[in-house]
C-alpha cells in the first residue's frame, strides 16, 4: 500500500487546530470521565454514541497542546481524564518492550535509510521524561533519544492540575480507542449487574 503524501485529517479552509480545540471545551461533561483523543472522529463517536457515560475532546495531533487547555478542562470538572492517544512512540507509547523495539527499529531505519535486518537494538531505557535507545546499524553503534510519549506528558499535566488522570493502556498492538471503550463498557455493565 502506497503512503499518502497529503494530510491525514483535512479541515475546512481557515480553521486551525487551535481554534477547534478551544471551541470543543463545551464537550467536557461535569462528573463524567473525559477522553482526550488524537482525532475528531473518535471524539465525535464518543460524544454521540457514549455521551451517557463519557465525553471526549480531540487534540488533532499529539503535538498540539497548550497548558490553558488543562485549566479549561479542570474548570469543567470531569470525574477523570483518560488520555487515549495511539499506541506508538509519539502517542501513549508502545504496548510492550517487543513492540517498542520494533517501533524504534523502524524509526532508526527511516532516519538512516537502513533495512530492519541491518539494525539491532542493544539497549532500551524508558524514563518518565525520555526514551534512550542504543543500537548498532550495519555494525556501527548509535544512540537515539526521544521525549517520553506525548500521552504520558499530558497525563502528568492533568495530575499536576489536581485532576485524576491516566493513560489508556492498549491490550495489544493494533488496538485502539474502540477496543478500549468496548472493554470499559463491558466492565461497567458487569459492575451495574452485581
């Protein structure tokens, strides 16, 4: 499948992600869990189909952020904030160490133009602030440092503002917000039945 060179999400002319994000604050419902998601389609699905249980706001990209949004969300008093970015290096992070190794191998190959079999991850260290990866590529040692996934950074912002917050943890590679909500709703219905 060929990669598209155009934008993944297209908005109306003259609309910026910043103006959209700030205007979506009304979607935050008091005393209900709030999902912070990457794209507006996920937010619309949650707000339309699951508004009895949740609300959601999109960021339109994991890298778009303003501390003012934390204050705006905190003022609307959700019961909890669940950051549900994709399970990748920029979003909520990989689902396992093996997944992290594959994602870093792909990143290194993209940077240096190598093939996957030319790269070996020799050390992988994750802290709350960054990833540090040591590797060899075609026999040459290398080092790659990346910031912690944006999802984890957003969770910290909400916790610092006094809001209960967590990152959605995906069960496996390829899972997304739909799978997570399915599991959450099943758990909620079991609690109600008990």
